[in-house]
């Protein structure tokens, strides 16, 4: 019998009898009680899951002690009370994790907590709902379904137990992932690792990765777990009951407007050659294998996907047919190579009859990778591969969706090729020197001295110029400036620049070929009019009131703006209506590239070498495309919509001298920082038409985000009619852009070069 202390203030009478009858015998009362159960079930959290490879694992049972401490008059040895469970999780539970957990089966969660009188350690914290009311119809504010700590009673301990199919031999290991605090075990020795990584964690121990090493002869294994005190503010929009001012209130839901509209199953998507990508409300098997589910849509509820976006058109509900610019075989190849070489740092062996990956390594935690290949004549995105966000499929859709709602930037639904999280692992490093070079060429049109520097001066002349103008720059020094107590820019392996001179001269081409940090830091200062040409002082922290207000003062930033930095990139090819309902994180909306605010001269130098900014492979591929094509390429992913073909947009000329930049990028591949990745006979033919730039952006702990970008001249590959631009990145790398990112592109190009005509498109 449950404790009735909390009910004594309820007056008996006709009004109370009528209300109780409605609550317990009528449909609307049943709905209210269901909402009470949902509210109480979400005021604390205890959930668990087993490894995904434990397919034959027996089911874990949840129970609580039904006798100890029970003062309701029942027997002290009444035995355990089984606890109702569900596979559904509160949306806010996703906030316990910074990234989507991988390698586990779906969650099981305690769905209904036993009433306080049924558990020995049970209780409520005063935030639970109860199904009683006074005669005036007012809601009570304390709960009977047991939340932590009412009247000093702690939360109930839950016993999770599994019966083994046979007695343990001893030493076998069971893994359990638990949202809750594991306080004891039986039948096994327990070891736990803290695993709570998200914003909702009061402690890293709120989630535990538990390893249970079985005792010999054990027939049952059990762990005792204390639930988490939990609130789910993100879920309130979907719940009638909520707390307001310390009281429980009932609110009507807002017309369902917050629920996503499902994409119609009649949406059909094809690649540029007519291969099916999406049909019957799901991606095709070939598209899923090519890593396209996050882009095209996991299922009909994936509202930010391409299919979900097309559902917003006025004709939603009618058949919608769209052709994308993607080349499915090239996309599939790019995805497999990105997984092998980028994520696993393996060696691609697929140039020939079969595809394979040798020497693959374990993937470091947090690593992401992306690759974009585009046609510079049309702006068509031919491949957009991404990895590291986690598995996305129909089986784990609910968890993926919840994580996307609570942490959209780090969602597994983001495609690293096109969208970034704004974090420290998205800086392009020295690949940004391509953009810096464009900015320097812009400034050189009005500065003969800078123009001479870009063209190449003898080393003594460069050093004399630096001394004359008071700058602490020397070609033989590994750092700039050289004062030991000042923030400095350092060259790779702390090398000087003298050995990189060509015929005793050093200019933009050599600085790009060998990625000379100190040269770019210094020339970036010389080009920036906010510094007034002086080695100290100036106004490096000047801020723009309008987005492009400083473009006339800061040419490197101006070059970035011309390439689309700070603006979202729409990939619909102009086919969506002018008044289309664009939303954050839509698949056809690439994340803006962003340069962090500059406050100091050192931060200005850092910008010149590609630090303190966030980009995607799409942005860096567009930078290479601008240099190779001589025009500002406008990308698109949507080729045709309901029979209407998109038009190739007019592309403005870059408007600056490009031969010195092109020479530097050719040198990267032939003799510079990328030469090691493109050597050997397999790439001999490709090398002739290949231009590139490597990048390595340190992120701490001896790791970096590494990059490669460049382009391939038309005709380099058999049947290649147009110039191809590309960019690849890998985060959390212990290597360099030339050692880790360039091999991704090299593997793609070598495979394409080795294909026979009859293999193309396969």
C-alpha cells in the first residue's frame, strides 16, 4: 500500500469523486495520466545498452528491491519489483554526449518508476507529478512516481541482471554502457570508464562504460545502479506537463508547428547520369554505401536533407524528381578512399582489379575527414565525401535525430565536405596561403615594392628591405619576429628560408612551393594598410561596421570575401524559388567559412598562414578553382528539378595576376611539400597536369588538421574534358598535409588514371 501522507489535504466530496472518475475511467483522463507517467519517467534517467557485436547477448532485466525499508505494511521479503522499460530516450539525453556514441545497440531505459511505497530506497525530489488533485481541480506539485529525495528518501537503486546461458568459465567480458551511477556488481569483477562528454553532464561519471569480467561458475551477473537526476528542457515543447515557478502546470502544445514535416516518399533523386539515389522514402543501397545518407536523407523524417528540403516546395505531396550533380561511382570511390587513407591512415591498393586498404590503423577519437571534387567549368560538385560523424541509418535514426536537435553542429547528419562545426579542428592551415597569395596580388597592383617581392628578389635585397623598414624579418631565421619574448610565427621544423631560394631569389612561387610561414606572415603585414607600413603600432584590431568595410584596407580578407567567406553557400543552382523556406543546416546550404576576429598584429600574421578560421573542403576547392580557372567559380549540387535544368551561372574573373600563384602550386606537387604523395609511376601522367597546396594546422597534443587542395588540368585523365578542383582534410592527425591529406587525393587520381575505358563509371 502506498504512503498517503501527501494526499491528506485532498478533501473528499462530489467534486473530487467526479474528478477521480474522469481521471481513471474516461479517455481524456487516461491521456492526462499518460502525460503524468511521461513527466515522471523523464525526471530522472537510468538507461543502458550493450555492444553492437553482442548479437546473441541475453536480455538484461531491471528490478528494484520491493521490501527493504517499506513501511506500508507489506512483508519485508516481498522480493524484487520488476521495472517497466522502453527503448525510447528523452531528446535531452543526447546532450550527455559531445558526439554520437558508436558501436552500441539501442538504449533500454527505465520508463516507469515504482511508486514510493513499493521500493525500499525510493522517493521523490518534489519535482514529480502526481495524479491527485484537490476538490477545486488544482494540480498537486509533489509526485508519487518517485523522484530523487522527497522527505529525505533517496532515489531507488535499480538492479540490472542478466542470466547466462551456461555457467561462466571465468574471464569472459561483458560490456555495458550505462547512463547512471554503477555502485556495485555481483557475479563479475567490474571496471568502469567515465564516458559522459556532453553539455548536460554534471560529472564525466554520469555515463559509464562498464566492463564485467565474469567469475568462474557464475550463472547470473548483476550491477546496481543509481539513476541520474535529470531534466529535459529540450523536450518541453513536446510535453503538456512542465515546471513553472516551482509548480507543475499543464500547457497546450503549439499546433504541431515544431514537428518536422516528413519528406514525401514520392521524392526521387538521381545522380548526373541517371543512377537512382533516393526512392520510396529512403536512399538507395548504392547511395548509402557511397556515404550519401546524411546528404540525401536517412528517411522521410530527415527534414534538413535534400529530400526533406524538396518536401517544402509548394508542390510537396506531388511527385518531385531531381537530378544532382554528383557522379555516383566517383562519390563511392572517394568515400572508400577517404575511409581508408583519411580516417584509418591506410594504404589504398585499389588501383587495378579490386579495391582494398592495407595497413589500416585504429581511428582516433574525434577524427573527421572530408573530400570535395568539383568541375570548375560548371561549378558542379561531382563528389562530396565525409567521414567521422558516426553511422547513420534507419536503425539508429531516433538517436541520430535527437543528437542533431541538441548539438546540430556536431551532428552525424552534417557532411564534413560541406558543413563545419565552427571548432578549432576546421582551420585550413597553409592551404589558406592560396587565398593569402590572391590578396597579396591584389595589393601588389598598387604597391611596386610588394610586387617586386612577389616576383622574387635576391636574399640580400629582401633582408636589406626588411631592415630599412624596421621589420625583424630575416630570410635565414626560422621565426618571425625574432625577439624571444614576443609571439612568433615559426617555419616547419624551424628552418630558415635561404635554402628554398631559386637561383638566389625568393618570391611568391617559392613561398608557396615550400610553404614558408615567416614569409607569408611578413608580406601579409606589408600588404595590410591598417599597419601603416610600420613594424609596430598601427590599428590591427580595427573592426568593420559592415561585412566588407575593411576590404580596401586588408587585402587578404578582401580575397577571402571574394571567394565567399562569411556567406552561406547555396547549392541549389538557382532552381529553388526565391521565397524558399531555407533553414539552418539544410543540406543544400554549405556552412559559411569564417575568419576569427583579429585584435593583434600576431593574429594578423596567424590569419595569413591559415590559423584562427573555419572552412570546409568546398571552400578550399573553390579557392583552387579560382586560381586554375581564372574565375570565381559558383558551386551547385542541384542540376535539374522537375524537368527544369539549372543554368551555369556567370563567373566573374579573379582580376589579379595568377601566374606566380600557379607556379608555386605546380612546385608543391613537383618538388615541394606535396611531392612525396604524388611520386611513382602510377601518378607520372597525372603529375603533368596537377597543381596543389598542402596545409597543416596544429590543434594541440601533437595533432593537427591536415589539408590538400588543388586542381587537375583538362585532358590529364583519359576522357577528362573539364578542369577538376578538389580539397581534402583530416582532423586529429599526427602527420602533415603532404603526409596524410595529399595521399587521399593521390589515391583517387591514381585509381582514375588506372581505369580502362570499359571500367569508367564502375
